[in-house]
């Protein structure tokens, strides 16, 4: 038993820090099309947007911790909305960065994932995502959120532990394409809601109150981050 563990741990470490071969171009293109197919149609987006909400609220929570705030809980709801609660000063740079992290988190995670895949770090990407999801699960404060994060984390763990290199590569590319493409749509949805007089307490409006800058300026930032991430990440993914 001890010898098996001694052999398995170095092998796992080698997989994590090592590189894996790039998939064929057709796999990269097929995963891009698959991601588009669940982002563009409204019916499928209503379900798949839950994954973007996980990244959105996770971004709020991570930046809250990094800026010295006390993270008290995260809630995910079945209508794909979410809420992250942290304690600390109700103003200042930490609060601004925390509020700005939501809409920018999914595309930036996609960009980071594309950089890892471009470097051939497929296994590392899958395990990092699993670790982040496990860490987020600790802070979930409602049943729906817990089930959603458990299912998502379980999927990553199953793929990274039980499947072969080709399946892992296809899954990793599909996830990153989804973050890049799915990260673009929420800012447009927020803009549409605000144009109809809704979403008065959105992240953009909170940032406007915190900084005295127009909410439209923050919306522009959300658009710029998501579109630039898509362009830059897409180039990395297609360079196989």
C-alpha cells in the first residue's frame, strides 16, 4: 500500500507540473461551436448561465478575501442570480475591487485558462478549477448553491481523475471557450435591463455610487474586459 502511494503521488505531481499534447485543431473548433451552442440560444443559456454565476460570485468572494475583507457567505439561486456578502469598510479600494470583480471574473478566468492551455497545462487547469470550486463550496450558504457547486466540482474531478488525455483536453477547451464566450453575454444583458429601467442595484450602479463615476463607464469596462479576453484567449486557443 505504501509503495503504491509512493508511486502514485510523484506520478500525479508530474502530471500537474508537466505538459500535455495539444489537441487537433478540429477538437478546438468543435469545442468552440459546442460552447456557442449553449451560450447563444436563450433556452440553453438559462441553464448554462449557472456556471457563469459561479464564476461571477466566486470572483466577488476571492477579491474580497484578497483585499482584506471578511467573506461571510455566497448564495446561488435557481434564476441564475447570486449574492456574495462580505464585511469591511463600505467604501474604499477594497470594496471597489470586490464589486468590480463579478462581471470581469468569468472572462478573466477564461483568459487565464486559455493561457494555461496554450502552454499545454491541461491537467493543471482541471485541478486548479477543482480546488477553486471546493474552496467556494465552503462559503456557500444555501442548498441550491451547494448542489450546483458540488455537481460542477464533481464533473471536473471525474474528468481529471477518470478520463484519458483526449477527453480531458476536449473538456478543458470546452470549459475555457464557455467562460470566454459566456463571459461576454451578461454585460449586454445588464445593459439591456438598465435601458428598461431595471437592475437599479447592479454591480455597475454600486460602483457608480462608490466612485461617483457613471454606471455607463463601468458597463464599458465590463464590455472591454470580456471582449478583450475573448479576443486574446481565442487567439491562444487557436494556436495549436
